[in-house]
C-alpha cells in the first residue's frame, strides 16, 4: 500500500493535468499522422507493397509520437519545479519511476489506439488481432520504461529535445525489431506463425530486463 | 610551471600527484617500438592470403581494433559501476576516458571494416548482426559523450553517464541476438565474414595476436594520457574559479 498509493496519486495527477490541457496526446497524435502521410509519399506505398511496409511505418510513427509524449511529460514537471517536490516527498524512488512509466504507458496506448484505425484505413490493412494487441502492449511497456528513464535524464540537459531520441533509439532497438516482426505477422505478410511464438516471449523478456535495470538506475542517479 | 606565481597555493610548484607521466612515458616508447615491429610483421612476415590477396592484411588492423573497442566499453561498464558504488571521481574519469577511446576505436573498426568489405563482399555495408551491433554500439557511446557534454552540472553528468554506461553495455548482447534472430528470418544475400572462420594459418594467427597486444598497449597508453589530461583540465578550471573568486 505504501508503494501503490503514491504511484496511483502520481498517475492520477498526470492524467488530470492531461485531461485539462490535452496538449501532449493531441500534439503526439497529429505528429503520428504526419509521419504516416510523409512516409506514404517518401516510400510510394502501393497496394502490393503495403503489407510489407505497413508494420515499419506503424512502429516508426508510434515510436516518434511516443518520444514526443514522453519528453513533454517531464518538461512539464521541470517547468514548474514539480520534480524537486516529487523527490522531496517521502516516497520511494521506485514508486515515482513506475508511476511515471505508467503514465507514459497510458498516454502512448491512447495515442496508439487512436492512430491504429486511421492507419488501418490509410495503409489498407485489416488486422485487429490479439497478436497485434499483445505486440503493442508489450512493446509499449518497453518503450515507456526505457523512455521514462531517458526523459528524466534528458530533461536536465541542454538541447533536451535532441537528447531523448539520441539516447532512446539505440537502446530500444531490440524492442522495435520485435514489435515490427510480430505486427508484420499479425497484419498478414505471410503465415509465419514461428515469428509470433518466437518474438512475443522475447518482447516480454526485454521488458523484464528493462523493468529491472531502469528503476534501479533511476533511483541511484536521480538525487539532489 | 614557470608562470605559476600569483596562483593560489594549491598548485605552487608541485606536480599533480598522479604517477602517470613517468609510466605513460615508458608505455609510449614501448608501444611505438612494438607498433613498428607490428607493421613489419603485418606487411613483411604475414603470408599473402591465397584467396583475398593483399587486401586481407587489413584484417590485422580491423580485428584487434574491434576487440580493443569492446574492451574499452567493458572498462566503461566496470568503471560506471565503480563510480555509482563508491562515488570516487577517479572511477568517473576512467569511464569517461575509456568511452572516448572506445568511440575512437569503434569508429576505426567500422571504417576499416567498410574499406575491407567493398573488395571482399562487393558491398560497403551489409546489415549483418555483427556489423549492425557495432554500428549501434557506436551510436550508444556517441550518445554517451553527447550526454556528458550537454549536462550543465558536472557531478550530475557523471551520474547520468554512469547510468548510461551500464544500460548501454547490458543492451549490447540483446541488440546482437535480436538482430541475429531478425536476420535468420530474412537471410541476406551476402556471406558472413570469411577470414575469421577459424581456419587461420599459424603465422597469421601469431601476427594477429601480436597486433592485438600492441593495440591493447596503445589503448592503455591513450587511456592513461587522457585521464591525465582530464585531471589537468579539472585543476585548471578549479584554479580559474579560485582566481575569479579572489577578484
């Protein structure tokens, strides 16, 4: 209880802020749409190649929109000096970190849930399958975990908008590969059932590794 | 030290208390001599490869340099843990210097690899697991150096860098295996590395190990020299600060 209460409070605070301002989710949504439109022209997505290209485009859009949302979440804390207040509160660092992860996870899920139907129409795929949902859940959890750690770091630097993607993408690459593979199989670029049974557990393993390391590093390096 | 008069007493006349200049002087001479021997071995002694010809000699640079860069990143990893546990700035300066050297060596490994791949494989680059992982490694540690220079507060920067030094190193095997699994589903048209398939002639193997030893010495020398330079930089900035305070 001493762990989950503060976490829930933190999540509720950020949700409330977002419900009243709506700037993070809306800006990330528009940005995600833009990515798809740009890719459509850059890659000349035709009807034959769409199943081949769609998973990649989908995840690039999700990842970019996600980094945008995550960096905004910590910028807001920093502008108002809220983060110092959080650290001063008699709450374990893990609760703060996991609360922030939960918020980023929820925001990203909302963004993805809103973008997915639009993508399905624009890119012409019909894949609302359980497999795709599982891939999105697991990959988003990994994104949120690593992204929260790095956005907490990046927000303290000069040129923080650049720093988050530069730190985030090389580390998160395995999760991105797995997500693209599973989504490709789910959307139907061939009956590759081996792909799903191989990558879904792997995604879970990656998440577990990051969920162990990231809170530990966060609790050590965030001090003052 | 001749112009040291008028400075705060911390620096009056005495050398920094590090033992580096003496040790690194010896290392410099030894490394330079051995490097010349190494060049002789590579170009004169090692036999010409029957299939690949002279271009294969780049192998004696490429493989040791790549191994040294992995050693460097391992040093970053260990020193980062050391810094987080002890909070001694010495660990931090080891990690920083090793990261800089690692980026230099991994860049050289990538460049020699690209130059070598063109005549042997017919392409400059292929998304093979080892190559991809090395590229990601390069990106991670370039980000590490960027992070160090972008954090205004120095001790905070050291902490953040230590965190990245740990998570970056843990991530490397994950990247390697995930790219490998990804590749095994989309087989590439290009064959994997030819030269290190194990069937190496004894002379070639000897030259390779010699070269590896020399490059490790070079790395050690550069590491110590860089750490020394960093110490001097720190002292200089604290002297500047002290003299500004006095005014």
